[in-house]
């Protein structure tokens, strides 16, 4: 059987190779410490789990939900946006439930992009951005994210003919994988650029609640005019440790959300009602949960990076996200470095090139292990002599 050519965009030999090495090491009895996938290792708040359990006990909860989410869920999202960002949303037309933000990001291109349409995509970037464009038959134009620009795209560097043909631009701050943040001045530039060239913006804000050292990310939609040209995606996966429950939301310009709704209503029946109830409980009253999570990740960040500093590896401390974007010393290719690191220490990291060509020279580490494990990571690296 010959499979579709589009599948060639779905997986990477980089990840397959590392997983193969990992399995061989585990077969030899070597303990692997996984800093690869960004899956939270801590549970949701107790009161959120109780809400899920109670809702699951309702016999009426097992019918098909609606794709857009219950009105109660959409109202809870609107209220949360108002409290958190000062952004006013109409829960009827400007909020839509998702099976996690990746679900919405994956299907947005199907709603907006025709074959041949250009999409401006960050490089490096979360893989679903590029995959979604390939699925829709669109053309990617990578926007390089480089340290010298604070890992922000340079809109002036985008050729005029590309900007004229572009229909959509994807942004993501706080950023995965590069952990960079953006301020209001940057979003104002993005909105002005989008309006000038009649481009829609999709902003992925999944990590807005995981920030450190007193920093608090803003919403793209706080900038005047943003809601006229874009939408913002959010998730409960990272903020409330509900990753396996698969619930997120998209907010913003109503006709973009309606277009996404048309796609999703033909594909799925929405999020299981008890999970919506759990998310409503989390959004209405997190009882200090997000602050505690941010504090835990900040402490993990400090333990890991201070330990790696002692091992001879200096890495800038991120202001947000659950990741570390680590420049590789000595110019070693990221794929080679990640493999050698795994072989010598049993520690899994993700090669930066797996997120795009501009990710070369870096690896991403997820802060998804407890403090003792992160201390052990630093100790293993110190003993590995990888840094001389």
C-alpha cells in the first residue's frame, strides 16, 4: 500500500532515532530520565478532580456534547479572560471549546487555508504549526527566531511579495521551544503588520500561566485592534495539569472561530461534559494552583540550571514555560549531541533541529521531573565529561 505523501511531514527521523537508542538502553537496565515531552508530572488541584468525579457520576453526562462547548464553559472562559487579562469576550460568538489547544491549531488551517496560500510560521516552532499547513496544502514561510532578536520574528525581513500573499501568521509567546516572551510593543508591531498586509494572526498562549521571577505574560488580545485580526489559543493542560483530559479553548475574532467551528462540528462531537465541568471549576477558582505550579517550575529551573552551571554548561534562565532552551557548546549538531547525551547519561532531551532548521545548535529540556531527579541529571552530566 502506498500511503499519502502528506505523511512525510508528520514524523521525524530525529525522534525515531532517539527512541530507538532509549529502548536499547532500557533493555540494558539503564534508568532513563526523560526531559523530552512536556507532559506535566503533577496532578490537577484536588477540587478540580472532585468536580470531574462528581460530574462523571451524573447519568445524563454521557450523551454527545456540542462541539463549541457548553455555554457555562464558554462563560467561564470569558470571565477568566476578563479577570486575568482585562479582555472582554462574547461567550456566544468569541469563545470555542477545544480538545486541547493542539486540536484547534491542527484544524485552523483547514478552516482558513486553501492550497497555495502562504502562512508565516515561527522557526523553530511547535511541530503542529507546520503539520497543519501541510495538511491544508498551504505554503510555509519560516520566520526565524534568533537569539540576537530576542527570539522574536523580524517583520521587516519578510519579503513584500510573501507578505502580500500570506493569509495567516502563527505566533507563540511565551514560546515553545525557545521559552522567549513578548511584550505589548511587539504585539503592537504584529497587529500593525497584519493589518497592513491583511493577514490573520493565530496566537498560541498555552504557557501564559507558567512564568517566573515576578513576570506576568500579557494576552495578545490586550493590544488594541488585535481582536479585529486574530484569535488566541489556550489550554488547561499546562496551567491546571489536565493534559490527559484534552480541553482547551480559542477566543477572539468571531468569524474565524465560526470557520473553525464548521470544521470541528464535522469531525468531532466536542469535549466530554464532566471534563468541561472540571475546567469550569479550575477557571472559576484555581485556589492559588497556578501560582504554586509556577513556583514549582521556577525552583526546578533553578536547580537544573545551577547544577548544569557547575557541570560546565551555562544556560540562560527562561522567564516562562516549562522548558529550557539550551545552547549546545562546541558547535556540536543538536541531533548528535542529544544522542551522545542519552548514551552517556541516560537523559532524554529534544534536538532543536526537530523544531525547525533554526533550532540547530540547541536542545530543549522539559522541567517535568522532581527536584531530586533534576539534581541527578546535573550530576550525571557532570560525571559524563561532555563539557571537558
